[in-house]
C-alpha cells in the first residue's frame, strides 16, 4: 500500500508555496504542482492531493480575498498555518547586467511588492505571470536573455540563475501567512487548539457587528483578523471572516455557542495550533 502523502501547492518547485511545504511538513512528501488556486482546490477535493498550502494574506498586499471564498465555498478545513518572510530577488541568466534586461516577469503580487525598485529602471517592462518560480524555470529552460524573474532565492539555486539584485521588495518586513487545508477536519486535543478561523453573517441592524466584537473581547478572545466579503445574493450585505486566538479552549467554546445565537449564519473554518511568525520567533530567541 502506498502511504505517500501528497501536498498541493500553487506554483512549482522553487515557489514560496513550495518553501512553506518544505518547512511545515517534517516528513517526506510528494508535491502536486498547480498553476492556480482553483486547480489546487479541485485536486484536493478529487483526492489527488491529501493536503494543500494556500496563501491567505500578505503584510504588504493585504488579504487574498478569492482564497477566503474558495475555502468557504468548498467546505475546506484549516488545520494549521505558517508564516514566511518573503524575500524578492531579481534573477536572470548568468552574465547579464541590469541594462540588458527589457522585461521582468512574475506573479502580480510579487511585482506589486517591488514597485519602488523597478521605478528606477523605466526601460524594464513588467509582465504578470502565474507563478514566481515558473518564470524562473522558463528563463532557464528556454535560455531567455533580456528577461528577468522576481522570485525566491531557492528558485535561482534550483534553476541555475544569477541573482542580479537581492531583497528588492519595497517594505523589508514582508511576510505572508499561509494556511494548511484539508477536505476533512484534523481533530486536535483541545489543549493544543489556541486559534480559530470562523465565518458569520449578521442581521442588517445598527450595532450588530459591534455587539459581536464586544462579546469576543469579554469572552477573552483576541481578534487578529477580520475580513468582510459581499454576499452576492444579497446586495450590500456582508459575510465576515474572523481569526481569533485564545489561551484556553473553554473561553472560545463558550463564545462559539453565543455566536451561534447572535449571528444569522455561523461556520467554523478551522480550529488549530497558532503558527509562530518570524518576528515572534526572533523575539523569543533574542536574535533580533
């Protein structure tokens, strides 16, 4: 019997999703490389992948709203999270100079995060592509001169490219939060659960959202994220996607029962162990 675990990622080897999979999973696994989040979810639901890595928010570009909708619509379960410091690098075929580069291809969010750097080089045309590492691979495979890629350092190493400029992202504290998802919930002991992702909808009455948020505070829940999304079927009505952390599961459990009464629709997207951001890790070890 083949017990190999397959992890779905958006992109190919050398992408940031690949880096997260390598860091998060401490066991040997296969990769299911997908060029879109839609295909990633499709492969997860069909059983081609056992689990998947999905970027959910970036400290510069903000929330990746379509991914919230994908998780909700497909009834996926968030079973964990991982924070990754994002290092953007301009890479090319060896031996080229910045003056030789006429186009740079990468994922649109990657290009957005490097706008200040490329403003110095108006001769370079920025071209959006589906994945950071895929562009690096294509440059290497097709020996494309005059074209650069913006990607992680591991992509340059994997595909034999030269990093022409390192750390070109505008804001140096550039972090992305990724979640690990499955089609079935991973039941953890309550003492290991200290974070939850939930979704709810409210009656269109004044103060409804404020009442919910106040209840969370009095229930000793710390709100770390709130994201609203329009309800397509009901104009000017919104769903709220919320992340909360807590010290004791019983506080969250009590709040969850109250939320079911206060909201018109309530759904748990995941209950899991909180991930440690790089900044938290540095502070904890005193390496900052």
